[in-house]
C-alpha cells in the first residue's frame, strides 16, 4: 500500500515526462504568481506519501503546509464525507441550520483553550478568514479601532491580513493598507540583540509593546494583540513562555483581547491539540483562538472560538459568509478530530518531534551550516547559516537542499524572514521507517549541497 511505502524515484529526473507535460499546461493556463516550488504532479496520496503521475513515490514533509496532520486519504474521513454528500453538499448557515455545523461548534467549544466556561464558535473557510474575523470580533466587542501584531508574523493574503503580515514580499503594490495596525517585536531569541541575555532580550521585546502605546496608539484604543504561539512563515519560532506571560498581563491590564493565531499550530501539531494549551499551564489562556489548516483533513474550513461574552458582543451582520461551515467540511472535521483523539496524534507528535529534534541536534554538531534547531512537538525548524559564529542566513543553501530532496523523493519547504529555515510538517501518521528515510535524504542533501 502507498501509505506504507518508502520514497522511490523511477524516472531519470523529477519531474518525469507525464508530470512535465502537465506542468507545461499549468504554465499556460494558470496564474504564474501563485508559484510552483516543487516538480511534483500528484496522482494520489495516502498517509504521508504521494505518488506522482509517472509512478514516483515521495515522502511529504510539507503536508499542504500543515493541512494534513492526519495524512492523505483517511478511509474514515472519506466515508464521512461520502455519507454527508449523499444528503446535501451545502446549507448556508444563516438560511438553514445544519447538524454538522452545530456538532462541530459544540466539539470545538469543549476542546479549545480559551478563557471562559461558556464558549461559542464561528466557522469560516480559510486561515486568513479566521484571523480577519477574529480581529473583527475583537473590534466589535471592545469598540476599539486598533490592533497590535508582531514582527515575523504571517496572517494571510486578504487586504487586512496582508497588512497584519510582517513580510511585505506578500503584499507588493497592494497598498494603501487598512489603518490601525501596529507592529511590535516578536522574540526571535536566536537572533536577539547582540550581548543580551535571554532574560534581557525578553524585556526588550516586551518594551516594544509599550513603545507602540507611546508612538502609535494609546493602550485604551487597542482592541487586540494577535500572536502566533509558534510562528510558521516567520521561521518556526516558539513564543517564549515568559514573554507570553508578559503579553497576557498587559492585555489584562488594558482590557485588550489576546488572540492566538493557531492556523498552522493547531490540531495536534505541537504535541497538544492546540499549542495554546502550553500557555494555559502557566495561566495565560488566550481570549480568542483562530484556527484552520488541519481542522478538516484538506477540505476548506476554519474556526474562531471565544467565550460567549465576546462572541455575543458582536454586532449582527459583522460576521458570516456563503460557504462558512460547509456541510462536507464539517463532516470531515468531526471525523478528523475523532481520529486525532482516538489515535493519540498529539502524543505521536511528541515522539516524532523528539526523534527529529535529537537528530537535528547531532547534525548541528557535525555540520557548521546548521545554526539553530527549534520548535514544539512535530513543528520543527532547522535554520541554515553560512557559519555558526556570524549566523549569516543561508537561503541559497536551503534552496539547493529543497530541490535535491525533491529529486530523491522528499518534499520539504523553506520558511523564515530570510528563507533560510527548513520546516518539518510531516503528517503525524508517518511511519518510523518513513521518518528514518526522510531524515537520511535530508542529511545527504545537506552534506552534498554545503
């Protein structure tokens, strides 16, 4: 079976002839600006594996950029979607009530770590929509116009979330952007100011929030702070707990809503169902969580969850949408969460992460191009540098490694402000043999390319 297979390239080069033919058609028929980083044309996928149209078999460490935590083609999810499809595809939720939306909202309310005993859920279609609606909810509830986001952040490609996103390569020529979005410093400890201890650096990053209050917006005009528990596009940088404590304290002091963007980190990826559970352990529960990606095993769906007081404080008409909470997506999500719980995928993420991190740490000692290893659970970043002393980013090496891995059957993606981080987002159903095979391919690529 494909789900138990190991990487195997049977064509002389990748892409093979059939894949190249379809990629040529893609180049003529679709928008080039979308980009195409990998020479892979998928024919089918199972578990953590992809077979392309030429019969090549790849191990997928990207997983739709964090969408496929339960892997490709789970039979139980296929059956759940098929069963729902035979009843109806769609029922717009502000026109008719459908059971799947209600059941999924009830389930999310029971498992998501947000402040308050009574929670409510709003469903949308994508991570960007979840982030944007979380901000709208916070603004409507507080009556305040402004928000704070952070350096390195990625929140999406809508007009609002492009403005929220730090890296403006995602927004060239798109201004003017919405007003009232102010940026503080996210604690990137590997690249903290020279000479500072970790504790001093945390203070430095916290002070940047107060600088926003001083220079951009009074605290009493800030509706929300939006932060990722572990930055994705920013370079797989975990938020230090001491900094999170300080952010929570500031939010409490000034009546600011704390929004956790768990679009990529949610649904067992970090060793918890949600990365914010690590915050709960130290008394820093967020007020709102926005999540998406692995919620429905690949079908478009996202969610915003908050305590009832916040969600019921939204002016009617502010949130909604035609496809929000689509019936097929809800069916997939309910079965996906069921599988995650029954198969203990959060625990599996921890075991995968421990092995990958330990292996990366050994490489760090052996290869001077490896600067930092970091992450939570099975969301791990490997930062490549020109040398460990200067920490000069090495995006050129990362690009070569990514392409060499693809030629040998491993799909892996870059990340980071400088595009010099290799991200690990393999489906959590990956077998131990597949994990070993992927690590071997990656190590060989680093050795040959450095």
